[in-house]
């Protein structure tokens, strides 16, 4: 049940209403931020999904937890007014296999992740739960720099930041009980 008023005609997509009715300027900017992440990130699909699903687990966002890249990502980009062809060619879009999403929560003992994927999960977890300690953790940053370029680190930080903000907004306002919301560009208010 949403924690803000949603008219009956928007019950199937409460996010579209919230983003366009209560905060249209901010909602539009947030939608563009989210779209920019999915359309422009150069991280592989598996790296993105590792960080995104760990963020979703921390946020508690039911919508984010049920989203699957191979099934939902390109439809999300298209509904958001983005360029699916661009997002399809900018990175390795090999989708995660069976068990990937379940293994993220137990990433410390799971065996199916690459070193980069493990660091993406760790970074998402630490950024979502204990960001203060990250700034001065030399061991962590040495490991990050062994696996990622500075541009990739910034890319990942922007991506995780968008998932933290928008996933928490969706969950806290009670908008995450509905399947896939449209973004502000597609909303009819």
C-alpha cells in the first residue's frame, strides 16, 4: 500500500503518478539519471546486476528484487525513452545465469562470481550500509584499482548511487508492490 495518495487509475503504476504529480521536475531528472546508468554504463551486465541486486537486497525494494536484466532491462530502457540499441552495444550484455541472483546475498561464500563481480557486490554493500568507512579503506581501494579503471569506478559509483536513491524512494513510499513502473517520460498525467 503506497504511503502517499494514488488515484485509482494509477494503482497499476503508482511510480509514474508520484514522479509526475508530486515532484515532476525532480522525477524527470531522476528518470534521466536512471536511464543514463542503463544506457551508458560500460560495466558488464553481470557486474551491473551484481551491484544492483545487492543494493536491492539492502534497500528492501520488492520491485528491484524481482527485476531481471535479461527479461526487463531493455523494456525498461524503451519505456523510459532510451536507446536500446546503444545500451545493447556499449557493454557485454551476457545475462546472469540460473542461481546468480540467489547467490548475491551470500556472495562471500558463492563460487560463481568473477573478481570484478565480487568487488561490485562488496562496493554496493559497503556504499549502501557503511559508506563512511570506504573513503579511507586503502586495502579496498587497492583491490578496486587492480580490477577497475578510474572511469569504471566512477561509473559504478554513479550506478549504485542511482539504485540506492531510487530503490529506497520506491520502497519507503510503498510503490514497490507493482511490477514494472514506467518512467516520467511515458506517464500520462
